[in-house]
C-alpha cells in the first residue's frame, strides 16, 4: 500500500449512519491489525450484545473497510461520545472517517481497547520485524503521524502523546536495516499542512538536530523544505552555545 498523504488535509470528518449492514463489517478480532501482546479480558457484553456495538469505517467504494467496536471504548473520544448521545436511539450506528487512513484507524481502535500501541518496529522478536521491508516501516511511520492528527480531531490528547512517544521510541531504538532512524520522508508532509502540526514540526526539528548527520542532508536534500531548514537553524540558535564556536577550528593551517 502506498504511503498516506492524509496529513496534507488534516481535517477529519465524521459521518454517522444508522443502518443494518453487519454482514459487511470486518470484525476487528479477524482484521489484519496486530492485537496487543497482553490479552485483555472483555465483558460478556463485548461482542454478544448488538446494542453495545457500533462500527468505524474508513475508505471509499471498493476500498472501504469497516470494524466492529464497543461503544464503551468509542466513548473515550468526547467527539464520538457526543455523536452517540444524539444517535444512540437509532439502532446500529456507523461512524465514517474521511481524510485519514485505514492504518491510522486500526491504531485508533487498538488504543481505544488497550490504551497501548503495538508497533512492528518496537517488537523484540527479530523474526517479526515486517520482513525487514523498509516500505512496511515507512507505512507504519506514516500511520503514527496520521494517528496523531486523527486523535487531535477526536479530542484525545492522551493518544496524541502515545503516538508521539511511539515515534520517539522507534527513532531511539534505531534499525540497522535503515540508513537513518528519523522518518525524514514525513517532514515534507508535515510542512505541507498549514494547521494542527506545529508540535509535530517542532518535534521533528529537535529529532533531526539530535539524530540526523550532515551527510543525510546531502544525500536527500529535497526531503527538507526551506522552512524546515529555517526552523532547524532557529532551534540550534536557541541551544547551549558553550564551546560550539572554537576560534582555533578556523585557523589557517601552516606548513
């Protein structure tokens, strides 16, 4: 699957439907989202009482996917909680997310259920690393940034922080299969959006200042927008300047 470009249009719209199409729904327990490592006990009503369930959907037409979720989990979002309060008497309800990705919605459902995210790049099992496929890692990077934006629209600051902590943990863990740790391919996307990503921009500037070597900027100069480079220069100007400028480093070497 190609990397998402949902950050460019960061507004997330939510549509509600009241229709019985349960035959089409993809049960999260059978979907291709990895469950948390620890199994969570669920009440008897979890998936046996239709009145306690709802659906999330994402994508359009043939690409639409639907997932059954518990209303009690969905209500953790004040936005969805308000929608359910207005529509709960209408029977089966589907919330459709626009301008986000299937991967981000899977992460959302995972967190609503467990308060955790299971990232492929943070698994300790070397045999379960996504096959060493950089495209899979890049897709996960995109999904985490998309999740941050989605969580912002759903009024879930805790999830925003968990998503960012996950990105940071991936960067600090490093991956010998990748030539750089920071997901620099996401920088252009962050800087193409005009609102809602200032904190993400600030984090990426700080992460690049700490982890990206000069050679990376030379290797992929077009991955770094002009405004990013200005922000990076401003960041460095605010850091401790002690011993950064040693005049002897600039002496003309004598024979």
